[in-house]
C-alpha cells in the first residue's frame, strides 16, 4: 500500500532528501559501499529497511548531526550458498556481521534477516525490527521507515552525490 510505512524509495531519492551536509554525505556513501559489498558477495535479491537519526532532522531536534544509518537487510541467500550457515559465513568473513566494524567502516548500524528462513522465523524477526525502528527511542512517538531494494547498482545516487556542491 502506498502512503504507508515502510515507504518504498530509491537510493537516489534518499540522497536527494537526506544528503544535505558533508556529514550526511559521508554516512550515505558508507551505506552505498555496504550495499556494493553485499552485491559483490553474491547477495542480489534483498531489500533494506532504513531508519535512525539519518532519517530524522536530528540537527534541529538534537542539535547534532546523525551518527549513522540504521539498516535491516532482508536477504536471499546467494546462488550456490543454499545452506544458511554458508550464507551467514559470507557476512561474517566480510566483517559485515560485526556491528563495531560496520559502524566504523560503513557508518551503518547493520542487522540481518535471512529471507530464505521459514516465514514464521522471518515474521518474528521483521516484527521485532519494525516495532523497534518505527518509534522514537526517547519519546516513543510513531515514525515511519524507508524500504529500498538492493538492486543492481546505486549509480544514480553516486552521480547525484558527485555533482553536489554544498554551501557552508
């Protein structure tokens, strides 16, 4: 249903809406590199829920720039890796399952849901993340979240960022 969270967006739309400062551009470029890393590991069929301070006006609300992008990736296992442990090991070997590394390297607070698990397992995990991400941490006020497909590339978003001129 359109007009309902999670809101379907592209990375270009995200860049156009949220990349308004050099700090935000740095965070978003990290997110795009994380997405490229997933594609290079063979994760082609995936979508991501995106949220956190990056998707808020935290400069005005909290008097600080965003710290990272919160991202939950629902992935399908790469072809040739039907075993859930083998697919998970790809994430571990690339340090993508280490939150300290993903925050430092990609500016993402990254979480993972195996889309090839039985529906009841996915439902539990997605319900948890939806409930957590769609409410402000302190006020518990409702907010939405974004959904973006992994897609073949993020070239439009990269071109947009490369062409940006920020004024102080």
